[in-house]
C-alpha cells in the first residue's frame, strides 16, 4: 500500500473504488456486443452509488444487477450449490431498484426455481440445502410483502433448521441465515402486534425483540466485513429493507454500525 493510499480517508477510498468500478463498467460495456456484464459488477456499482447518495444511478445499476444475478443463480448457482447466495443478492438488488415489476419478476423467477429444487424427485436436496432454499422463498415473500407466505416459509425454515443433524446445524448457525430468519420473523410479528398491548414484567415487547434481532444481524455483518471495508462490505440490501420496515412502523431505528441510509457510509 502506497503512502498516498494510506493517507486517504475512508470516504476517499470508497469514492476512489466507485470511480474504478464505473470505469470498469464503461470498459466492459465497450467490449461487449450484447451489453451483458456480470451481475456482481452492476451490484458493486449500485452499492457504490447508493453509498455516495447518487440514487438515480444506484436504482439503474441495481435493476441490471437483479437480472444478471438471478440468471446466474438459476444457471451456474443451481449447478454449483451457490443458488441461495446469488438468489439473495438478486432479490436484494431487485428491491433496491425500487421498481415493482422488477421485484415481482425477480421474486417470481427465484421463488419458482427454489420450489422446483425443493420438490425435485430425481435430485432431492440435502437437509441443509433444503433449509437454504426455504430461506430463498422466505426472502422472496419478504421483499414482496406477502405476509401470509412469509409466515408459512418462516415456520418451515424453523422446523427444518431444528431437525438438522449436529454438523449441519453448526454450519447453519455459523452463517447469517438464522439471524435474517429471526429478524424477518420479529418484524412481521411487530407489524401484527396490538398497539398498547400489555407486556408482562420481565418479557420483551415486540419492538424490543425486533430491535434486538435487527442489531444482532448488524453485528454479524460488521464482524464479517474487511478492514478497511470495501463497497461490497458496507452495503447490505436486506438490512436496508429491514430498516425500511422499522420506519413503516414508526419505530426509531436502533444504533447500527452498517449504513442503512443513502449517502451515509458508516465508516
């Protein structure tokens, strides 16, 4: 690392990384005859623009990322066992694009693909993979605000995760999915909670439960990011969607380390 790079502030590093990403986008588009770029390039560009507050560009890049990542998930992801991770990124990008038809189309495609894999007779998924596919269906219904389906998938995820063997359960608990699962469930419960309902002494209110789940996911994401963090480490679309759900309930956001507002880098 050169002395000039070391003297850069965190914000300057992110801005420089964004400039390099946009230069890469331009270069790849010049080389491509069909304007087909890897989904991860569009995703990084979308995250960088969101971090710097350029929301128009961010939405456009996220729209392109959603299509590329969904296609990759349903093709390469299905063959390599990485479907869930790419599907999660595609769904988050589709939500950030802020276009109803993009989210509906992406969610429908990935939900259908996950359902087909779950119901495969020729190649039934292993229990841990099955739980991950159910998380994909849960996320697809969460982003599309399909509350009834969210509750159905959430209950099935809990049942399947609880039935995992010791090795699979350890692998499941080491990732982010259990935290995402609890956070989504707690926010759905918060939405349906009766205002002013009495909470017995010693028990947490639905708001306190949701805040704790939200902060647990935020801590996990913060622990996983590189030091110094890159654009990819600083933005998590699912966390941003959870923050939007909090705001919709007029609940103040808890203290977080990851940024959930555009233009605020959290570094």
